[in-house]
C-alpha cells in the first residue's frame, strides 16, 4: 500500500467517525457549500495528473515563518500527485501545507465531500469542526483551542485538495490566512 493510499484510508475513516456513520454518501445530492467544483468531483477520473512540481510552485512564502524543504511525488499509475512543506516560526508553533491532485478519484475525495455536502458542524470535546469556504471554494475547518491545533481543508474544482494544519498556533485565523494566501484560482486552472 502506497503512502497516498494509507493517507486516504485514514482520511476516510476519520470522516466516517466524525460524521457518526458510514463514509459512503449519495453522489446525487448537491453540495451544501457554494459548489465551486464539488459537483465536478462526481465525474469520472479521466484527468491527467498534474506533476507535483506544478503544485510546488503554488506554495507561498509566509512573513514571519521559515519554510522547510518541500517534498513531493507524482504517481502516474494511481494518478495522484502531492506536495507537502512545513513552516516554523519562533514562539509561534508550526504549520504544514499539503496540496494534492486527486484526479477526481472518488475514494480520495469521499471524506471531504461528506463534510462539505452535509454542511457538517460539530463542537465535541473542545474541537469545533464546520463546513466553510476559502477563496470561493468549499471546505471545512477544525480547531481545538486547548491545544491550539487546527486545520483548514479546501476542495478546488472537485479535484485538488489543499490542507493547511497548524500546531501550537495563536488561533484558527492564523491557519485560515495561510490557506487564503495560496493562489487557489491558479490551482483551479491547472490541467
């Protein structure tokens, strides 16, 4: 099993647990979010995978944060590519950005689509999770104030996923600003 398959399996299980049931959903329903690309994810996976180098070009420099060395991979067999990088700031915790081209693979997109379609909201155990939009694209965010950990995940054109996670950061707004600093419209235009 590749790292991408393991990552997707973990996401699928986490979404199923968070939603309180099965990870499968009815693809005939319309996403609750603004729909920018979420409906397109129900289409077949005939897209050519975008090489990770093109995704890497979208990783931002963030004022006050030191960017580490990006890591990426392109798997043409599974039609998946991803790039990931960590950022550090003195006394401000750490951030991580992952951009992935799923080539509209339903297995990979199912956890995110379930959250978006349902307009999911939860406030359990000190963790707040809710559907949102970033740059006009649907996604969801989660925040645990006690540990100051959170994430903002975005679905772009029903194909690309962007996940910004933060550990020991000031607030969810910090993570959201980083997600908004990524040129999502340029990502959407990649083919």
